């Protein structure tokens, strides 16, 4: 026993514990310039909070209206970028969505307004850079001024986004079978050759041309500021920078990714508001509740709301549901009365203003969404299809019916439908009775297909969310400690420095074809000459005879 103890003691003393030697506290800037939009902001602040807990100095740069997000992140500093030009109310949003060309109208307004402050924003970033000397930027993918300021001052930056799809294809995340974000269908898998041709060579060129035209409106400003990449629509450094994507394969189409694109999501908040007493009592008194929320920026018009309300009232009347709750309610956008398919009249205005009188219907301007989705009485989530809402619904295992509006929402809806986890519809052409039927199919789930697939995706979301924040922080520290000035040479594939023929081995394939062709030609010539010789010999022999 003594000998064994001596051996164990000796072995223990020979153990060498590895310790990181690279680490130093760094200054990290996080910037989101779109005001009051949580899907662009909170997940990046979760990473910032983790980095701050590791000892880094983290600062959030935002426009007026987004400061409120820092209340849950006390270790992150704040620097204001002033008022954003991107201000829109629900009435304006609804007007942009009335026309059949709503997507193009919205994109045109959005990009033009968002980039209208490029000059002042760039100068503000430059002042903060000179004063606080950041070591890395995390720039929202719409914050063009952030990326250009980082590029100009040779500071590495990471572009953050909830999707790696868009009107301009993302290098390292593209694939030939992917469709443009605005086309609705995520991939070409179920499209005919003619539709693929139309999308790829006509519609995508129109969309990209429109986006480039709008973004090029700021070219004179960029040139006046003397920017290195003034003539380019986006910062040239974008192609050399890490793209941090808060998403996962399942909601994003699976495809090969390059080393500069990191899918780390879903990152979800560390904590969520609990149910208030009134909401808890409502849910406890019901068993099949539909929760309805279209987020803070998707703005359903009266026609949308009317059709959905008819479908909901019909569903309660038929017993498919025993109640519903509608969040983010704005009274002026709601119809005063609704007539269901059975002819019953519902006073919606009174329901909104005097909710306590109505046992089975609840309207509210705000709700503890995740807690509601996690409650066993919530049978269905009627959602606009925003990334955060989908993450929360999948995490809680709640089935969905998706009412998409714009940007990534139509493709998110289609991905969920293809996965068998939800149904979706065209909000402009689908009738109230059809919405009610879709709602019934999801809630009743006769073959349990929806719940099975939601549970499958729920496992993926829960597994990935467990380490998502730490993984995101690790990517930021990788950029912090491995960059060469503002370059990341270890992440640059060798093909960057090769021409297309060499990078794809087309040159050696052509060489092989040439060699084989040469050999075949030589053989042909030799055989031909041999045959000619033999024929000549045969003819000569015949003459001699």
C-alpha cells in the first residue's frame, strides 16, 4: 500500500496544468444603429456581457431608443450616437405594406434612410475611436458607418446578423442552390428550371441592382470623407472579416460554410420576465390558447387583423381553441367589431379597453412572451416569423402558424413549413376561413407530425443555446488575439490568392485533357500512317504479282 501511495504521489507531482498565456483585457465596441429592435441587439449584448465578465472593457454604441437594452447588462458601458434617421410608426409601416410592391418600397425607404447619416456617424465613430482606442468592433450588418470607420482606422471588425442570406450574397455562406432572401423560397430544391432561370438571372439582378443603386447614392459622401473603399457599395474589409450569425441549420438552409462565417445561434436571453397574475390566471383557466404576436416592427393592416380575428373567433366557436391572447395591440389599427363566420358579432374595441369582462379573450400592449409560450395551455403561436420569436417558440416546444411580412420572415416561415414544424400562408390572398383551417390542422395535429418535428427542432435549439453565448465570446476573443493588424490570415483560404482556374483545378484538368488529347492524336496519326503504309505495301505487292 505504501508503495502504491508513493507511486500515485509521484505521478501526481508530474502532472502539468496548462494555463493560457495570451490573455489581456481589451476594449470592445458593440454597435447597432437600428433603433429599438431587439433581434439585432440583445443577443450581441449577451456576448458583450460574457466578455465583460471575463475582464474586457465592453461599450455599446447605439442611437437614441436602444439605451434601454442595457438595463439587463450592467457591466456594459454606453456611448450614444444620437438620434437615428430611421424612425417609423405603425401607420407608416402599414402604408408601406399596402401595395403589392411593398417589399421593394420598404427596402428602398429603409436603405436610403438608414444611410442618410453616414457622414455624421462616421465622424462620431472616429472621435470615439481616437478617445477610447477599441481593439475590435462588433458591427451590426446594417451599420455601414461602423464597418467603414473600423476599416479606415485599421481595427478588426465582426459583422453580426441573424441570417447569412440577403439581397447581396454573403461570401463564405453562399451556395448555387440558395435563393435571394427576398424571393421567399429558401432554396431551388422545389423550383422548376424556368423559375430558377427567372429568379437567378432576372429577379436577383433586379434586386441586387436596386440595392446597389440605393447604396451608391452615398458614394459622393464616401469619396468626400476620403474612405479607402469609397467606390464600393460595402466596406471592402467585409470580405476579410468574420461574420457572426445568430442562427442554426434548421432555420437556415444547410450548406458548406467558409472559415469566416460562424453560426453560433441561437443566442437567447439569460432570463425572461415571468407571467403577471392576470395572464397566469387566464392561462390556468384554459387548456387550448392561441398566443398572437407580430412583434414590434411588423405592422398588420386592418385587413390582416380582421381576417386573423375572424379565424380566431371561429376557432373558439368550433372548440378548436378555448381562448386566445393577442400582444402588442395598437387600438387604432384594430377594427371596432368583428362578425364571425357564424354571424356572431364581437365588440373588439370593448374587449381591448375592458378586457376583464371577457373570459376567453385577452388583448394587451405587452406580454411576457417566452413565459406564455412555455405554459402548457398555449397550444399555438401565431407569429410574424421573426428570428427571436421562432427561437423562443422552438425552445418551448410550441407549434406555430406563421403570418410573415418582410425581410427574412417569409423564408423563415417556409423553412419551418418544410421542416414540418409549422404552417404558413400568404397574408394578402388567404381568406379568414382558410386561416381557421390551417390553425385547426396545427392545433389538432391528427398524426402528431407538427409536435414531433417541433420537438426535434426544440432539442437542436436547446442544445445549441446552452453554449451559444460562450461560443460567441470565443469567436470575438479569437479575432482579438489572433488578428494581424486588421487581418485574419489563418482564416483566409489559399484560393484567395489564386486565379479561378487554378483554385478549382480547372487548369490541370485542361492540361490532362490536352495531354490525353495529344496522346490520342498521336496514336491516331501513327495508326493512320501505319494503315497507309500497310495499304501501300499491299498495293505494291499486288502490282508485283
